[in-house]
């Protein structure tokens, strides 16, 4: 009886372990395309290519290198196609942006050619499968992010002026206000989490958050290009708890609910005027928007 119990426990553990392995992937925002995918949570673009040697070279020493070269060329072609489908904003894809500028298109193609090979597998039929990936951040972001995203210089602290102490007064000191009369201090937020679940919202490299009147609350005018290039204007998650505990927004983010999306790409999110007012009042005390400390939760 004990043997069967031990065997049951072992089988249960073996079944649970794969589930834990895939748990993180289930929570990642992955936009799947015909020839690859965009992982908006990790900020990477991936594509796979398959190559086979010419029939006359099957079984010969040069077959495998030729199949590998064909697979890499196929992977790069697919990666370029996926990259062109990346949404820059709610109204612009990379291909819309690059098609008007040959230099931009050439640079995007060059980045794809320099993409990293993360997996190559030799199959039993003589074909080779290669997976390549490149980052949405860094040089690619610098190339395609809107030019209106400027570098925001840090505000220099003002040195307080030292004044001579006032002469002691013999007048009666006024009574201090009671605790109920004192003005409460504004809560200090360390980031922003936007709950856009149920809105069919889609990720983009340059999303906007607007109030009910269409006034921008967060967007290209609020961030410093340095941070937007390094980590993207916002992070994306599928789970509220994961978003609120993400190091990007640290330990006390302001959480707001999206009301609807705007734009053909459904990447711009409308929040209530009350939440927008709360965010605007907090922004004078914080620099989290400049540092792109924003997480957006989508389905």
C-alpha cells in the first residue's frame, strides 16, 4: 500500500513541475504572428526558420552547413516580417514608418541580420530549425520611437538661502492647529498600473493614457528618451498582482482602471477624469512618469 502511495506522490510531482515551468509564460503578454512572436513582457521579438540542403547533397558532409545557412536566412526573413508588424503607436506600425524612409528600412534590416541565434535544432529528416531574436529596446527603440520623445534633463536642486535668525518676540505665540485642522500630505506613489483588462487593449511601443476629455495624462511628452529607449515606455502584464509587484513600479504604485481604448490599434487607454486628476496631482511630487515606471495589464 505504501509503495502505491509513494508512486502516486512521485507522479503528482512530475505532473505539477511542468505546470510551474510554463506558469511564467502564461502570464507574459505575447503577440503571436504567422512567422514568429512579440513578447511585450520581456521586450523581445522572435522568429523561426527552417532550412534543408539541396537534394543532391543529402548524406554528404556539406549537407548540414548548407541546411543551417538556409534556416538562418529563412529565420531572418521571418524576423524582419514580424518586426515590421510591431506597433509603434495606436496608429502606426514599424512597416508604415519604415516604408517612407529607405534609411530607416535599411537600418531595421541591418538589426535583423545581426539578431541573436537562441536555438538551432537538427531534425532527423536532415532539415535544420533556427530561432532568432532581437530586443525591442536599445538601438531598435532609438530608431523607431517618435522624435518628440526628448531627453529630459534632471532638475537641479535649488540651494536654500541662509537668512539671519529673527529677533525673539515678546508677543504671545499663536496656538498650533489641531491634528484635525492640519492639511494632510499627498500620498507618494512610486509608479502607475493601468488595468486595461476587458478592453481588448493591444500593446505598443509608445502608448498613451488620456482622460475622458481626450487630454493626455501619460505619453511621449512625459517621458525621458533615455528611459524609453532602455526599457520601453511601459511594461505589459496579464496579471494585476504581477504588475503591482513588478520592480518597474516598485512598492507603492497608483492603480487606475481603463474605461476604453482609442485609436485603430487599441493601444491608447482612456481613464476617468477623477483618476487623471489624482495622477496629475501626484506627478508634481514624483518623477516616475519620466522614468517610464508604468505597467499596463491586458487580457
